[in-house]
C-alpha cells in the first residue's frame, strides 16, 4: 500500500512495514465547503462508494455469495447501536485515496464517483452535523475529525490481538454479516 508520487516520504504509509504511531492527513477541506449539504447528500456520497446494489445485503448473481451489507441497528428507545455500517467485502482503501481527485473509478463511466471527492465530502458533512465518521480497511482505522477548521483524517493501526482472535473465528467460514478488517472496507457513521 505505497504512496509513490513524489509526495513527502513521511506520508508513505506502505514502505516501512507496520507502523504503530498514528498518521495524520490534512485533507484541505474547510468546514464551510458544500454548506447546503445535509446528511442525505452525505449518505448518498458514502453509499455510492459501496457496491451500488447493496440495500440490506448484496449477493453475487451467479454464486449467491454475500458481497457486503448495510446495517443500522437501534435499541428499544430508538437510539443507534454502533451507528450505520456499510461494508464491502474483498475491498480495500489505500492511503492515497484521501487525496481529492484520487479514485479507482476515474475511467469507468458505468460507476458514480469518478472525481474522487465523494467520500471526503461525505465525511465532511457528517462530521459537520456532529456524527462520527470512521473507515476501517487494511487493518487500519481512519477517523475523520476537524482540526483548525479543516477536515483531517487520523489513521491508526488496529490491534493485532483483536485481529488474530477474529481471524481464528472466521477462518474457513462462508461470509456472513461480520466485517473482516484485513480484507474488507467498513464505513461507520454515527457510532
């Protein structure tokens, strides 16, 4: 998961092996950007980064294997439990995807999100509306926050012990509604 385009080598999050200290990426997006957007627009931008067929769950048309899911749970008082989760199986987000204009969909006219800004704008709007916004991918947790009025992403390595236990539990099992941080992408809003 390297970032090799002449940028600051301190930002290369893939060449030195596992890093335990957090990495911070200033996204240069002001809190006042897209001021008329609300949570509906933010959800749309997050959702179009998932498989577009996911409503509750998505399965492969031929094999019926589960491809991902969207889950929202609430308690007896109607309050969110663990937020809204959107999970794509067998997917990953790399560090360079935090840059505006960086996307794997740029040359695919069949997909929405060809400009590389949707996920970042989704994070901006949800955070502006006081919802937490977190992405887990590649055994990393990306937490979006505001620092000095600008959207910032703090990236932390996930704890090895927790991953080892989950890997042991999931080894050899067919996919269910369980997120696997080492091979999936999970976007969580509001937890």
